[in-house]
């Protein structure tokens, strides 16, 4: 059965205070989503704190964090926080590990050996959650005889999130679930899934046992062009975080406009908002789902019909001037239609 996930990019919920976060999580559960993912963009509200609040206001919803990385937080600290949320939520916690990127220049951090660091962080967190003592040395972090004093009684599913070729192959070889980021069309997802399958096969893993999710930035509005406009900043951010890797862009037959690439090359994250208008529509249509509820249903139906995916992840954005409640309601309409067409229960 297809799983449907909801995430909120940090800037899309920047106006939701912590005092209201529990109500939002409860609403997501009532709307019928399977998992609520909590973003980890620096320097917005803390991911694990929001997961804790969500755990206290929900009872069936899986609670995800996306993403943890090996550069900004030692994996032992991430494992400790995740184990705490897992205990509080009676085993409803999950985590995606990725390359990260936001906030690194502010902290004087330069990423290197991204695939190797992500794999080392993933393996460290998995081993710590399993009650093992971990010693590992990387360029990004060090663990010496590290172990958790409180271990979750049941396994905590761990994902790897990426859009890059090498990372996807590593995820296929390593992870419980693979979160394929920013591939909104069947062709792009097919390419990404081939990398996942290649990695799984090289390590003797059955790809059918892996959970695979299309995690797509999504903006739903009655005006298709406004929905596209709601995605431009997010695409600018993903291009910034992937810089200088442009493999996923050229694979799609696209190129980054020169003026936008100049802004990204300056590595000033705060400059992206003013440059977001430089993101062209063809990039929005390739890397995002933007449109009306009916258009969103058609886009999701297309990628599910192509096969290979177990899960769909909507990372909900807002069109210019759009209230969060309206965005959620339009997405809920699409979710109901998707579940109904698959014979799944629809939330009331």
C-alpha cells in the first residue's frame, strides 16, 4: 500500500509558533497522512524539539526528521535525540540522513567526502540505536567508544535522502528507506531508481525490501502560475545546497541560468530569496509538483504508474500570499482523491 507523507520546508512554516505546532501535528494526523516530517534547516526552529511536541499531540502518526547530517551534529547526539523521541512516541520515530548544507558557511564548515560522510553518519546512528559501542573517525566527526545509555526497544527505521547519483547508489546498498529528493517526473524518478537498484544489487540486497519515496516540493493552488511561484525559492535552495554538482540538472536536460548560478557561487544563502525569480518554469515542472489539486493528483498518478515507488512525500510550500490552512486543505483534497482511487481509507 502506498504511504503518503507530509513535510514542511522550514520557511513555509516560519510563521507557525511553537505554541501552535502541536495543533498542526494533530491536524496532519486527522487529515490521514502516514508520516509528518520535520525539517532541519538552519537556523529555524529545532527539528527534534518539534518532533517532541508532535509526539505529545498525536497517537498514530509516524514522526520523521529530515535531514540529519554528519557535519553539523555528531551522530551520537543525533542518535540520542532520536532515541528519546522514539521512546516518547512509543516507537513512532524515524530519521533521514543526508548531506545537509544549510547554515554551513555561517559555522565555518566546508563539506567534503559527502557520500562517505553520509554513509558513516548513517552507520553510526544505526549502530548506536542497536545498542552497539561505536568507534569511528572521519574528517567530519569522531566517535570513541560511544554508546547510548537508553536504547529504543524496537528498531528505528532510517532513511537516506539524496538526489545525487553516488548517494543514491550508496543508499540502495545501506538504508532502510531511500528518500529520492526533487524528482517530480517519471523519467527523473526512473533514473534515480536505477541508481538505487544498482547500489542494492552490488551489495546483494533485494531492492523490493527497500522503501523508496519520491520526496517532492509541492505547492497546490487554484492558480497554476502562483503555485509555480511558490516553488521558486525552494528550487533555488536545492541548487545552492547541491553546488557545484549539477548532475541531476544536466540529467534532466536542463542548465542553471547564468545569473542564478552567479548568485549561488557567492555562497550567500540569504541572497537566494531575492534571486528566486531567476528559477525558470521548466525547472519547477521537473523538480516540483505545482498546480491545482487535480493537476497534483495527475502528477502523482503518473509517477506511481511508472512503478518502483512505495511512498509519496509532499513537502508543502505556499504560493505568494497563500494562508497555510488553504494550502493544507487543497493538499488534503488531493490526498483524499489519491487514497480513494487506490481503495484506501479516506480521512473524514
